């Protein structure tokens, strides 16, 4: 209701009666995620699954009817499509200071296949405080293409982790997987 009052557009006012209640698992208070919505204190926010923003990423807030505010990375391809409704964007930012919550990101590691590769990669994740939630990969012609979903604290720790992974023996590249 606070968001609808702030926008004061006929389109939003007409759509308001048909909105669904947000699911508890999808949206949480902005304070819990370390996100500040300019001009609004108590609002539900959720991180977009398409671009998985982490603290330090440039972000935008999109007012999703019935779901609070969805936080996207500025470079997310879905944001371009959403810009058809510019009135539904709201200024957001990361709360200053450290955030205790971890955020999930997808990473890929391309390397030569070799004995103990996964052990070295897993140790590197652990040494940088990143928890591997899921993983997978394939080996073709001695080239290993592995992906990992990991929990990281912020974009700075993510960059440090990626840099460490790139310095492992036989690794050509380690990078964050983003939508194309």
C-alpha cells in the first residue's frame, strides 16, 4: 500500500485489488537483506533469481505488484524489458556496513582436467568462506567445465574468490554466470 501511495498512478491503482499476497519464502523485509529503499522504511523486497545480486553490485528496484520490490542487478537483461514501465522503478541501494547474510551466485570454472582438481577448487571455496550449495560439470577432450552455486558475503569476497580460482593450476578462467 505504501508503494502504491508513493506511485499514485492510475494503472497501479486499478491493478491493486487483484494482487496476490507475497509468499513468505520469496519476499522478506529490506533490512534482512541489507537493502535500503529510498523513502520507505518497511517494505518487502526479494532478490531476482535471474541475476542474483550480491552486496556491492549496482542494483535497481522494480515494484512488483503483490510481491514488494524485486531487486535486480543494473546489467540484468530483464531490466531492459521492465523499463517499459519506468514509473515502477524505485531508488534502492545496499545498506552501508557489513551484511551478515550470504547470497547465492553461480560460478563457472574452465580448466584442464587433472587429478585432484575438484579437491583444490573445493579447498579454495572453503578458504574464502564460500559455501558450495550445488555443483556439476563435464569433461570433454581433457577440458573440464564445472559450475558451482555458492554462498558468498558480498561482491568483494566474490572477486577475491574468482581471482584465487583463476590462479589454481590448470584453470583458464573462473567467472560469474549471468543471464545472456
